[in-house]
């Protein structure tokens, strides 16, 4: 059985996206987070060849009803991810966050394909971190998140450094999380451009033969 974990916070004012909220305001940050979490669950939570789990920081969250939920372990990001990755029934496990726009089922399928022949897989981010991490099984690559400098350009390289010499890993497509004001502005620009392109295509004259 394949497992996909979405690591999330309850979408409540003041709980989610605090660094983003400092730049764009708490209401707008919450609006972005709610919408992106809903899109992520809608795209990845049903109709795919894996079981999707929500690991949340608040055991009282009751959304969405159709997904199994577990509460995150206390600790830093590495401790929470490691506990989640190694807590599920046997099979490869992929974990993503809930603040990465544009994640597709194809991205997740690629990660699982790589885990068929490798011990770990990462989805790199442009800032030196990563938006996806997966392991082939619960006993693979222990100590993966030891001494990682989170929220820095070293996060991915620190994690890869923790792999033992015999361990193998793969990389998926690069994507971007939205953690601060500049990242939010880039995301808004991308959305506006895509809407413009979609609108232009609807106005294009039909081709004649």
C-alpha cells in the first residue's frame, strides 16, 4: 500500500502561515492557506493509487471528513515529519506540506515511482529546501532529519548529508512553497498570468481548414 501524508495546521486565524501573515496580514494569509489546502486535498485525496492521510497539529479539526486524520507529534519540523513517515502501515510513504500551490497527482506518482528503486526521494525548492520527502519503508534512512537547518538554504543539503553511504535518493520536479510576502507576490503573478493566457485562448478565432 502506498501512503501520502499531507502535513497541515488547522486553518484558523493566527495558527497557520504566521510568517506569511507578518507580510500580508493574517486574514489574507488564512484565505490563501484555506484555499490551497482545499485544492491540495481535492486533487490528491481521492481517486488515486495511494491512501491519503492528514496529519494535523490540532486533534479537534474536523475537515475534511472523508480523509483519515492523525495528530502530529510534538517537536520541531524534523521530529514531526519523521514520526509521521514511520507511523503508517507497511509501504512507501510520501509527505508534502499544505502550502505548495500546483502540486499534481503526476508529481506524487513520480515520487512513488522513484521509491520503487531508491531509499528516499525529495522535491527540491528554489530556496534550498524541499516541498516533498518520501521513504521506501518505515525502517529506511533513519536519522534523516538530524541537525537540519530548517527554513534555510541548507535544508535539503543537510538532509541528504544524513543519508548513509549505501542509501540512494531521487529528486522530483522543483516547486515553490509560499512562506512570505515575496513568495506570495510571485504566486499571485503566476496566477494572474495563467488567467490572462486562459482568457486569451477563449477569444482566439477558431482555426479554419
